[in-house]
C-alpha cells in the first residue's frame, strides 16, 4: 500500500525544517568545497567496509583537497556506529579523524549526521566537534541544501534504533555486508524521488548521500553515459578528420562502461531515469559513497562549478576517462587517479531550475 497524504506531509515537513534550520554558508566564486558521504568507518577488521579504500581517501584528502584549499563536508554515515563501538573506530582511524580536524583548522569542516552515525553526539562526548543535520550553501542568491538523505524515509526517522540492532547483532555476526534495506531498488528510488520533488518545489539544489548511488543533475551514471554517447555522435558528424578518431575512442570507452553497468544491474539500468519525466530538473545530486570496490565518488564545488568526480586505484580498477575525453589525473607518483564524471556551471544549473519549474 502506498503511503498516504499524512505520511508525505510528514516527510515534507522534515525536509522543510532541514532547509529552514540549516546554517547558511556563503559560497563565492573562489571558494572550494568537497562533499563526501558514507565512509562507514569500522574497526579496520575484515567486516570494515571502508578498509579497502582507506589509503585512497586519505591520500586524496591530504595531498589533493587540503593543499588546494577545499573545505570539507562529511555528509553523514562517516562512523559505522550501528556495527562498531566508537572507541574502536577512533583507535583504528585516528590519523583520518585527525586529518578531518586539519580541514577545520586550515579551511573549514562541516560534519553532518546520518542514520548510521546519529548517536555520534552521545558517544563522542564532544570529540567529533560540532555536528549538524544540514548545511545550506548560498550562491548568488540560490541555495544548495546538503543533508544525508535518510530523512526522506520515515522508517529511518522512527525506527533507526531497530535497524541498528539488526545490523549489530544479526548482520554483523553473520558477516552480511553493510547493505541494509535502504539500498534495495524500490526504497532507493523512493527516497531519491521524495528529495527530488521537495527540491524542485523549493527551487533548491539538494546534495545527499545515503543511497550510495552517485547522481549529477538528477541523473544516474547510466543516464549520463547515454547522453554523453548521443552528444559525441552529434559532435562526430561535424568534427574534423583528426578529431574524429578521438571522438570514436571516447564513444567506445563510454559504450564499454555502459555495458558493464547494464550487465551488473539490469533492473536498476532499466529504471535508471529516476522520475520518468519529459524534462529532468537538475535539482538532485548525490556524492555516492566511499565503500565501492572501484574507488569512491565525491561532489566538488569550485570556481562557480559543480562536479561529480571518481577517485580510483589503478592497481584495482581500469583507467577512467574524464568527461571531455581526457585521461584521468594522476595524484603525484601514486597509483591513485581522479576522473571528472560530469561537471557544469552552478549558474547554469540554477537557471535551468528556475526556467523549467
């Protein structure tokens, strides 16, 4: 049975409160912000989902984002408190937690609480610094609302303690991966759909995590690849003979990635367009997660632009191409690379939101 009007109004009221109560942070054309979510830090053992990307995340933060003057937004589910004790997490990831504080001292740090770390204010006893439910970045009169995203599902608002009990005492002991009910397709899309509807009605951009699914301008990676292939085909017809070879190579790379994603998850591929609308409003972004086998994704805001980027270790993942076909950027002498999946000007994003809603 579909949720009734009272249920929908309750979620809308929760999201409105996040918008109204969020501290406002002015964002100038020279400011830089990186948004990460869903690290799910554990105790460093075999059941710690963050462990295999730990070096990649730490190096990206320490050697790329901090020296470049990025402020850091940790958008929820940073510590996995539904599976592990805070003291064991803090002991294992002391260097990373200290790195977070380096951002607070040198640029800025905004820590937003999610459903897996909602007890952090109680167990950390002030050691995690100020904790927030949301942050509102303001850019030329428009707003980007950053919050974890579980607030769009009443279950996690009302029964998060029950979910935590299951993860700690059942899933953890049985070695079930950290993929609770929220990542099931139907609930994932429902959560995103509610945030999308709210954002569209308020003419704001929402940046969430929670579902572990990277989104840019309300589009999944599958949708982005489809549009990219279409645009490359259009460019090919009018390109010079010398440029056509590069375009053909980019088309081939996009097709291979699209086929990989489609084969991996046919059901989600068929439903990759979130809202089945004639025109998708670019009001929903998702930073993805840091627990993926192929690296981690993040949202960057810099120079008046917003981008979805993918960091990966070439020793574990094939090389990716950036949006314009350039090779991914290598981080120093490491095996770590950064690829821009998609980027756009914030001014253009908000113009589309105003004109299309």
